[in-house]
């Protein structure tokens, strides 16, 4: 096992060579905000929340998909990064209809927590107010596109952990939507096993258990990581 | 600083933020000792928004032409404008209609025609009944805003934190969990 030595926010630390910058930072107790990343799933670097400044690269890179390298000097909390992170969260709020006051996930939402973390007291961009549908055709679960941030955690949990690949993404840009099977009502999906991993993986109120109302959703987002660790390492650690 | 000229206004909101303001309970006595409430739906009976106001808390989104005029008047006559609650800060529930194509007409039609038991008609009276704007907007979309208090409604301790900062420093800025929307 080779070890790399690197510096994050002025702290000299060592990491295993297969680790990402995000994992190395977390092991050292340095918090980097994330949204699309979830322990147990592959990383896609989609949300850009975890962008870090690595000296000598000339551009910002997502910590979740960047491997550690010998001698890296990394900054995670520069003024520029912090202003970009707030901008990203504001754009997510502007892109769909995230009305915390009437959301099932109010009080247990990663997007809401990120807004607090980046100091978002208001959104400086014009809201798009897209017309979004809600799919409650599934017997146990619901899908509210108003709250979706397109992190694709549901897609990856379903494909990589459950092995069903019911979820996918259709469309491009602001018209992109998560879909089930051939973009058909969730309740008519032939591949969905109703396991609920997508619901647990979802960071917002986009996927929810039916019957819950405002601020009642409380998800166990560590469930995916627990299952994968148990499966791959035979360790049932909570 | 002399006594603070303090105002609150109520635009397109449910008055929940003002109810939360009344939840300040005994702190209202401290505020009354240091401020004159020169305009407020819950604190005075003055019909005309006065000149030379130090601080104004604006509840609600800018939903109709009357709201828009009120927001502009507040900005013209007030040193520190505070967006008070989620509807003022983001549009919130008031702006839910923005997701519906031709929302202003659709919500009026739904409320006054489809749901009416007696005399279905859209209320119209020039100069009396305000006209809905095409979109319900956050306050900062129509006038510059100095301070933001998120929350639906903002809890009393959050309002107190802002008012205390204003009394002590002339302005305010919330951080951490005090920024929680919803």
C-alpha cells in the first residue's frame, strides 16, 4: 500500500494512493461540502460543491473524483471557492421549486443544510419557476420533480447497489428529469423492486415515502454505505 | 442614536411573520422603550407610510400592483429595509402560482369562479382591488434590500437577534442555523 503525502489547508498529511482528495480531507477532519457524493456509491463530480483549488493545476477540481498525488498542495476554503459554492446552491434553488415551508424534507434536507452552510440569506438569481410534475403512481413512494437537484444518487443506488437500474436521467440542461424505466409512471415500472434505496439516498424531498406530510421525512442516508461495506468487506458496522 | 423610527409592512403573505413578531413577548417592551412604531399593521393605526423611517420589516412577496407601490414607497422613505420571512426573501408559498402558465389568471379563476358557491365573478374595481402581477416576486427583485430574515415564519428569537443587532449596530446580518428557510 503506497502512501502519498500532501498538504490540505496548510496541514501536512498522508493518504493511501487510491484515496480521493475528499476522503483524505475527511480522514484528516477537514470538512468539504458535498451533495451528489454518497458513501457506498460511485462518484460523478456532478454538483461541483466539493471543488478545491490544487496549486499548479490552473483550474478547480472536484475533490470527490480527484485522486491524491505526492506533494499536492490543496486549498478548500478560499474566498473564491466559498463564493462559487454559494452561487451553486443559489442556482440549485433558482432552477426548481424548492419551497422548504411546504416540503416533506423540511428540517432533514441536505440542500437546505447546504444553504445554511454557505450562508445563503437570499437567492440573487431569477427563479425559473419550472412547471414540474409529481408522480405518486407507485404504491409506497412518491417523486416530486420540484425538489430534484439531479444529483443522480437515486440512479446510482438503484444501479450499483440494488442492481435494478430502474432510474435514469432523460433530457438535457434545465429540461433534464430523472425517469423510471422508459419514462413511464413509477407505479408501472417492471424493474422497480420497491426496495426504497433511492428514497433513502435522495438528499432532498424529491423522493419520499407516501403518507408523510410537511417536515415528516427523516431518511437514513447512511444505509447505502452500510450495505456496501457489509457486502464488500463483510463488516456490519453502523 | 435617538429613538428608532420603526415600521413593518404586510405585502403578499399570510401574516404569520407578524404573528411571530408578536411572539417577541416581553422584548416588545424593550423595543417600545427604544423605538417609535411609526407604521405597522400590528403596532399602529397610521394609514400613510411616513418619511424618514429608520427600519422597516417587509413581510410577504410582491404579488400585486399595490404591493409593488408599497415596496417602492418603503424603499424611498426608509434607511434600512429588511426582507422579513420566506415570502419576502424567496417568494415562497405566495410564488407557488408562478409555476402555473398564466398563473395570475388561473389562480383568480380557480378561487373566484370554480370554487365559488354564490355569484362567481373575478373581483374588479379600479383603484380599489389591486391587480395581480404576472409573477409573485421576492422583495429584492423590485427594490434593494439591506437585511434578510429567512423562515416560515422566522422564529421570534431570530427576529429578536436582528432587531437587537439593528439597535446596537444600525444594521444586521444572520449566520448559521438562523438562516434556515422553511
